[in-house]
């Protein structure tokens, strides 16, 4: 079994997908999680590439958030699109990263990802509240590379 498959159990993956549903319930924002073993690229550049591959740059309000994890590299990136980046507090992504990192240091990867998703969801809800005509623009499933 590769490190990507061993990173989270099926049950943990389902808990993450449920966290995405909860986070997106009150916002037009979109959240995705992408997990892969490693990359030869800079992790930020790779997260941007994945963001585009998953068509996250096509949301109506430019308010998608990607949590990218490179398991073997022990690196992760939180990437927010232009719309959300314009309105979040200056230290928002770093404070979200710190919450996740504290869980990751204790090998509690699922809880770190869930807490990151829920924190991003709260911020999305504050700036992009759900509207009657909103639709789920992107899959909630975890993508893997």
C-alpha cells in the first residue's frame, strides 16, 4: 500500500468529506482536498497546478480553497482563490496552517484537515454567505495524485 492510501483510512476520508459538506452548507465557497505522495515541484506551485487541474479557478465568486498535502514530503499548502484572498484577515491562512500543523505534528492528520476545512468554511460563510441560487460547483470528494 502506498503512503497516499495509508495516509487516511476510508472512515477518516468520509469524515473529511462530511466536514467539507458542513463547511460548504452555509456558503457559496468551495473547498477541496488533494493528497499525493510527492512532487518534484515547489509545493506552492504544485498546489496552484492542482487548483487549476481540479477547475477550482472557475467558481463564480472566485472563492474556492484547496488543501494540498504531499504525504512523503511532509508538506501541505492551503491555497485560496482571488475572491477569498481579498477579504480574509492578513494572517488567516497562516493561523489556519498553524492549527493544522499542530495536529500533523502529532500524526493526527484527519483532525488537522477537518479543522482546516471548518475554519476555512467559517471564513467563507462570513464573506460569501449561502444564497438561494447557490449550487455546489465542485465535488466534495478527496482527489489523489
